[in-house]
C-alpha cells in the first residue's frame, strides 16, 4: 500500500499527462458524486412526505381540494406551488426554507397549536413571496394564454381578462386559500 501511495505521489509531483489525467478524473468523479448527492437531497426535500414532517396540518387540508383529487387525475404536491421550478430561484427558496426547519427544531412550530398560532405570519410571508414573483408557481401549470373564458363564471372572466391580463393583479391576490384553509384574515388587505 505504501508503494502505491509513493508511486501516486511521484506521478502527481512530476508534471505529466498521466498526472493531469488523474487529477482530471478525480475532479470529474468528485463533481459527479457531489452533484448526484446534492440533487438527491434537493429532490428528497421536494416530496410530500418531507413537507408533512413539519407541516402535517397543511398537508391534511390539501387532500380536501381540487389540487389533490380531481376528474383529470392531475395532482399538485407541496413543492409544485411552494418551490420555484427555475434552478436558481429554487436554491434561493431552499435556503429561505431552512429557517422553517430551524423553527421546527427549536420548537417554534412543532405542535399543531403552535403552528396554528403562527399560521397567519407564515401565510402572509408566502403570499408576499408569490406576489413578488408574479405567482410564477401558479403559472407553471395555469397559463393565461390558454384560459378558456367560455368555461369560466362571469366574475372570473372579468377579473382574468382585466386585472390579471393588465398585470395589475396576480393569482395570489384573489386565490389565497385555494389549497389551504385561510388563517385569521383580520388585518389582511382586501379581506
């Protein structure tokens, strides 16, 4: 074993195509292993099972909505609405969400009672995030250009064809609580 290490050290110490190839191979292999582990971790934190480990009351609620069970069989899970699909924005959101893990570990939201007490704050923060990004997670599935106004009620047509089309409003302005029960809305603008 010592001979092998000495030989490797000699190869690495003297500039040669073999040393360059070995460094390149080690770097490439290490990169693949790191990327694979990183991506696996990212995907594991996008599962409903992971989300429900802290947000169990919320996950129970979504099971009663059209986003969970519907005639077409298309189903949204937590990450479809709460994690951006764009890679850079996804990384930023994951870093922000790490605060929620810390809050859970510290006992801030570790029981349903504590969670419900902070629910208004958490919801307001999420609504602001969605408003700031023009409800991009909604638009990943619901595309304005393909809305069939003839299938919508008069009130929806009016809102979608004016406020949404002009950019004056975004999805979350009107559709708060579409997949979750609303928290206490006193003090929330427009309610």
